[in-house]
């Protein structure tokens, strides 16, 4: 396999910079085995589901994990918390700027108050271990942290909740499970009224999820690891479903990890690529992804090379791409 196999030309003007309102007014490209490609809206999603379907959502909540700080020398610094490493919320893996200048043991401040101590680089060399020095780390993040929007989004959000799903629970992720951003309470109520069971899993989303693949053979890429949790009750419910519909690649990865690894929770390095033997997910609601990413490999594994036709159609129809963009509903090849 070559990197060009998961590459495509994404016009910059199609990268969504702001979410649409209301949430479910986003456009929805539908590709199933029963019909030709349809161009609908997410608000129509309840017309695509029915009794016997199980809808699986990732209910992780995004932390305001980006902190703008100062060095004692007067220079600016930034810490982006990626993953909690201790139960007291004090120790984290993080990306820091300026990475080349910051030294182990250096203290970063917020208007004169000691906030973060820089630790050693992690094994990957791309991130650092850091310690939050405040007695109430989570309260500190709520006071001074900002939402870790992806780098291709310029500007900020006035409403932090717009980068959260309506069913978000435990704050732990460094990025949103973006397919879930499209749901409104009214849409979920209509879905459940159709006889669909809605169940929750957790997968802690890290920014490496969206990191482009650099290996010339994408299959040589070293996949990131993420924490997931799937209850036995959810697996049992999915096991009796006519169709398991995952909302997003993160819910998909959580479900498939639970069955592939044989563990209900833990860290997963499951790398879903063409040829993967799917265990449980039959259909997926997902946004349009960046070129050259592991997410595109997952989509190709799910629906084959047809993804190129769908992406070409979306580009031609001026769909909005990436985190704040539109979505597509796809059924697994062979279903």
C-alpha cells in the first residue's frame, strides 16, 4: 500500500471554520447498499434507522486543555494536556511550546502564579511529562484553559459547549468525537421513538488521532494508543441488534477494540486497515477526514475504495469538511 492510496486534494475553502446552527442542519451524504447516494441533512437521520438498530455514541467530554502561560524569562509558552497520568489530575502527558527551548524542571506561570512544571520528554520524543502545581488542577483548567481546537480551525469559539456533544459526560479528551456534534436532543428523541436503542461507550480522544501518516507505506505507521471502556451490557445489546451503528470513528474503535482485544477496557493500539476482519460495527456516521490519516484507512477498510467516489461527490457538492463540517452515513461493505 502507498501513501497516495489515502491521499486526495482537499480545497481549503471546504474546511469548515465554524459549526452550523442548529447542529443537525449539517448536510449528510448517505451511501447504503439499498439505494443510490443520497444528499440529505443530519436532521433526516431518524428516517434511516428503525427498530432493531442500536446507535452507539462516545460520551467522552473535551477538556479545556490548552493553557497559555509565560516563562520566567518573559517569553510566551503553551501547554496542551493530552492525557491524565495520575488520579489526582496533577500529572499529564502534554505537547508544549516552544518545545526546543523549554528545559526539564522549568516552571511556567500564569500572571506570576506557578502553574506547570515541565518534566522529561516521553518515549516518543514528541511530548512531555508535565505537572500541574495548582491544588485544584481541574478547577484551574476551567478558569484559564481554552478549547483545544484543531490547528486547521482559525479563531476560537464563543460557546465552549459547541465543541461538546450533548451527551458528553466525563471530561478527559483532548479533541471532540466530532460526528457526535451533529446531534440535538430533539433528533435523539426522534431516533429513540423509532425503536432504536442508544448506548454509550467511552474512548479518550487524543490529538494523534488526526495526525497525518508520514510513512510511505501507511501500514508501517505506528498507531497511537487511547483508553477505551465498553460495558458488557453494551456488548450484549449490540450482540442482539439487527444493525450496530457507530457514531464516529472513536465509538467504532472502542467497540472493535473490546472484541478484538477481548477486554472491556484498557489501552488500545488497534490499527484498522484494509483487510481487517470487522467484528461488530455494521454502519457508521462519520465526518469527512483529512488526507493521509489513519481515519481514512479505517473508512477504506469499512467501505473499500468507494470512499474516493463519495469524497469526490462531497467535494463537487461543496460539503464542509473536517471537525466542524458535514457528515456521511455509510454501511459496511458486504452488509
